[in-house]
């Protein structure tokens, strides 16, 4: 689940209907740095809530993970990269995000 500081939910892949798999580190996607760091030390089956400050959250459009729903994707990018709010000096708070992460399995090379 990906949530903004104000409580907006951008991505919610609940366990009941979760058919979305996200691979970190092997598929060459541009993954936000904080999520990669948060997975370090986790074991398969581990669950962690991660709050990411702007320097390790979304720093450019298109970084993964992205909501699959177009409306949620637009909301995410318009919230984090809002030019008016960035110009008003609010950039240090816009990209604070929270993830609920479950590490399902670790793939070995």
C-alpha cells in the first residue's frame, strides 16, 4: 500500500486480491531508493511499514512502484511534483510517502 502524508491512498494491493508482483533489483526499473534500502535485512514473509522522506522517495516522474490505475498515477505525480507547491517552497514535504511492504520471496541468481 502506498500512501501520502495527507492519507491519500495511491496504491493498495491487498492480500485478498493481490496479483501484482513487483521485483526490485533485477528488472532494471528505476525504483525509489528508500524502498530498496527498506528491503535490506528483510526475510521472506517479513512485513514492514516504511515512511520515506523526500530525498529517498520519488525524485522524478516515472519511478517505480507506480499505481496501475491512471487516476491514482496522475494524483501521485500531481501531488509530489506539483509546480505551484514546489514554487511556494513546499517541496520538502510533498514527496513524503508511506509503504506497507511484504517481502514475499527472495529470488536467487
